[in-house]
C-alpha cells in the first residue's frame, strides 16, 4: 500500500509514470521530444487523472519516491475550479448522488479543505490519485512508449473524442 493510499495530502504520480513522461520531457528533465514538453509534473498527472475518470479506471497508486505538490501549479492552476468541479462531480457519482441531495454539503466537507492552503481533503486526494494511476495504466497500455509531446497529445485528443458524450 502506498503512503498516499493511507491519506497523504498531495498529488501522486508514480515513479513509473514520471519515467514515462520524462521521456517526453517534464520541468528540468528535457526528455526526447522535438515538439515540446510539460512544464510541471502536475500537467501529466492531470491528463492521467482525466483519462482515468473518463474510462472509470482507478487503482491504488504505485510507489512514488519524489514528493509532488498539493495544489494545482503551472497551466493547470488557471483551471483549478473547473478541475475541482469535474472531480467533485465524479466523487458524488461514486457516492451514489446524481441529483440535488442534502448530502452534497456533507460530501463537500470530506472532499474540499477549508483551513489549509491545499484545496482537497485526504479523501479527495485519494480518489484523484487512484484515477491518475488508472489513467496512467490506460495510457501506457493503449499508447505504449512515447517520446514526442505532439504524438502523445494527438493520441490523447483522439481518446477524448472516442469517449465523448453522445456516442
């Protein structure tokens, strides 16, 4: 069991996922991509989490040696409210709430933090980290090795289109 599944308040991108995305390039790890790189580890984390949510694939995260942040950084920061809305909606669905329900306010207390700099409580991080791990597994299993950001993003957008509402 990873320490994050015990309730650590931070994003969790496993060592395998870090290595995978470092081949493209993340932060100071320039990687091999000729078409760009991720500016922070939270960016591939977010993409893994979203594809995990879309495909409803989640599992306990694999080990992570290096710490990650506990708040949205880089380009993800400007979309914090939208990201939180998507994730909280999925959280409610997993708790069996699909319409107006008095339990939503109580769930918000378990998901969002009020008194700290972090946005989420342990339960929120736990759910997001499980979806991020499941999403990474999906990416690795369906895309395979990739070292070009453009190739990754084209594949990712095609996956989003294939999963779009209305199909």
